[in-house]
């Protein structure tokens, strides 16, 4: 048995519980983007960035995400405008 938080130790269980809590808590930015309907593009862009580590290789996804977000902004109208 390991003293440094391996499986079956209190430290290991606590660490796994903390990691589980972090996964359960949704990022406020992700929540906001999900409301726009552009979440699938955002996640695809994040995956591309993680894979390539170079935003220039993900430009088509950047543009797709940008168009989606701009479309949502146009549908909602200017900030501070009240709904009819």
C-alpha cells in the first residue's frame, strides 16, 4: 500500500472525490455558450486547440464559432435592449 495517495488510501479517495466535484461544476462560460446554441462549435474548437496547440491550425473552427456567436447576437439585439 502506498503512502502517497494511491488507490485505496484516504488521500486517493479524497483526491478522486475532489476531481469528481470539479467535473460536476459547469464552467459559467460553458453555461453561457451552451445557451447560445454554439456549444458544439466551442467544444470542437477547444478540442482542436488541445490537439494542435496552435490556434492558426483551427481557423476554420474559429470562423464557424465566430459566425454562430454573431448570429446569436443579432437575434438578441443590442445589449440592454428590452424584449418587445
